[in-house]
C-alpha cells in the first residue's frame, strides 16, 4: 500500500510539473461531470478552496457576489470543496445542497478535493511552482490571469469582495 501511495504522489508531482498553465488541469465536478479548466482558456479564474463548516464559510456570499458582478466581463469563479481541515460535509450532494440553499451558489464547483500536502490535487501542486503556497486553511483564493498563470493569492482572512481582491480582478478583466 505504501508503494502505491508513493507512486500516486509521484504522478501528482509529475503532472503538476508538466503543466504550463492552470488550463492544463481538470477536476471532477460536484455533480459527477468533469470540470476542465481549459473550458475557460483566455478568461481569468478566481479559484478558492471551500468548506461548509468553517468560520469563513460566510465568504460564499462574497464569492457569489464577485461571480455575479464580473462573470459578464469574463471572470470565472470556481469553488473547490475540501475536507483537508475537517470542516466539509460528507458528500458532494450535501455540499451542493448546502451551497444552493444557504448561499444561492451557481458558480462552478468541483467534487470534494484534497488541496494540501503531498497528495494534493495537481492544480494545488502546480500553484507551488508559481511561487505561491498550498492552502493552509479554507477559503484561500487564487487569481489566475487570462494567460493561465497565477496573478495573485489571497489569505483565507481576505474576503473575495475586499478592495485588494477586486483591484486584482479588475486588472485582468477585459474592458
């Protein structure tokens, strides 16, 4: 079993190292589909690891506001539910319902995904190659520019509607 885990970790690192841009990654979607970031090539993406039982869960409101404000100008907001910090619900269906009922979320979301450590999803391993850090808590935001490269990262305590985040988003949007 340990050998299999080492092989899988090596594959994750290899996939992350081979990627040129964020658009090279796919995630399982929250409804069982595939969420390929290549679908959004040429558009900026604000991607955030989320959790339903976190003190920062109220930031779903801010993510939805940013999505509604900037999607017509090309921004994509993606939520990545994670149980890495033991604050996520048990299933994708529970997360999806929770987000819809409590926050009216309609931006794309992935399946529950590992975002930190050696077994993190390859996107979050790639983030490290962009001189950023993997999440150390829920609701860390990463802004990907239209070229597919990391533009900025924001701490979990920074609300998505904070002036700093909004300025970074506006800097990468088409006029």
